[in-house]
């Protein structure tokens, strides 16, 4: 238990060197995410002397702590998983399991709401707190649930950006366990590592085994948005990979999946049809591949299901890359649908 208190004290010591004054953006106090979910607060956070103060009850209860408040004594108490916290408004110290720990700034009462320094409230019960400079928001992770695995070595970044100016917090090795806190968009996940770092990794299926319906939807939409930029690009049978002046059906699909999801498909549609897993027409979602008979071949054409009964593909010198209705004419030639992510 003393080890846990010492760890908490060490974390709280960071407050003096990592005070939110240096973190606070001109736009105001940060948004707060607890285990990936944005916290709705009864009172807005406020910045006082560089420290962000937040409604203590909301933060404690969001961490599944039992909270009690004495109005007469102006004292708040909280308990969770062996941690016992006690603080009196105005004091410069608080008690955690009987140990006295310093606060970076005394708590105050604003319009009847007790406000305490955010990082203290987050870490006092053993949670991990990380401020994200790029968005001026704060992530609090309350539990260790490492349900996913790194499938290919990937950088842990300080922001959801692969640019050269984005700090890298380390490399996560293949086989390392992670906890996914939040899906930022089609490209990025916010994660917690086993050594209690919070950062961002690529959401591409190459890098982790994480899957979800919401991420699949985002990635499907990203595929179509990327492919849309090539509308009208001329059709050329046997078009070379690595260039975008012309496409045939399979080189177009290869380009879209490689660029958006880092999925390196075979060159021709017949072999592409062996990738992923087969799904039925009644299961189709945006981003699934549709395969058709063509040119006397069992499988001679491929397109990307674009939703709303549409196909994004190319086969015509007149139209180039274009959208088509997945109508009865196409369904007569339909062979298989495959899901790759």
C-alpha cells in the first residue's frame, strides 16, 4: 500500500513541473475524457493561476468512486479500490490513505460547487492523466483493461498525426498489449499502454487487432472519400501500379486500400478475391469488395461497395473511375463479396 501512496505522491509531484498553466490554451479550459468518453460537467472547468479546477464530485464519480460531502466542514471524502481520499476546501494538502499530499492550488467553492485541481482529482485515486496539447483536452484512464494487441511495431505519438513535428513517445512492439480508450477518426486510436502511457497509434488494421463497428464505418467512408478523388481517371487494362494517370479495376482497388488502410492486395481481381472473408449480400457494408464474372473469367472484375446500393469502380474507357448502381445487371454477374477490415 505504501508503494501505491509513493507512486501517487510522485505523480502529484509532476503538478509542480507540469502545471496546467503551461498547458492551458487561450480558448479556455480543456475538455475532459474519462475512459474515452467526454465528461459532461454541471459546472465548467475554470483556470485559476494556471491550474485547471474542476467539479470534484463529477470527476470522482466518473471514476466510480463513492463520494461524500460535509457542507458544515467543507470537506469531501472519496473511496475506491482501497484508496481513501479526504480534503477540506481551502487547504493546501489532502489526505490519501492517511498520507498528507500537497495540492498545486487550494480547492474553492464556485456557485455552490466544490472545485479541485484536475490532475490531483484524476491521479489521487490511482488513475492515469494525460494532457493533449494538440486539442487542449485531457484523458483520464481509470482501469487497466488491455484487451488488444499490437500486431506490427507502431509508434506511440503525442497527437493523432504522423507528421515529422509530432513527438513520438516510444515504439510499441509486436505482441504488446494495449487498452483502446477512444477512436479519434478513421486513422487514429487513443490508447493506454501497460506502462501507463497515453498516446495515439494508427488505426490501420496492419498495426493492431482492434476492431469495432464504428471504426469500420469510419474506415469504409474514408476509402470511398479517397477513391472519389480519382473520379473520371481514364481506364486502362493492365495499368501499372504506382501511378495514378490510369487504372484498371484491380489497380484502382489496390491503390485505395494501400493508401487508406496499408492493406497490400494482390495485383489482379482473381487473387484479390482470396483475401479477407466472404460476406453475403445482406451483410454488405461500405468498403467491402464486390467481385464479378467478366471477359469469360469466373472472376474478372472488382469494385468497392460504396453504400446505398452503389459500386465505386472502373471498367469503361468512356467513364473511367465512376459510381454505378448495384442493379440487377450487376447482380447477375456477381460472384462474391469479401471483407478485409
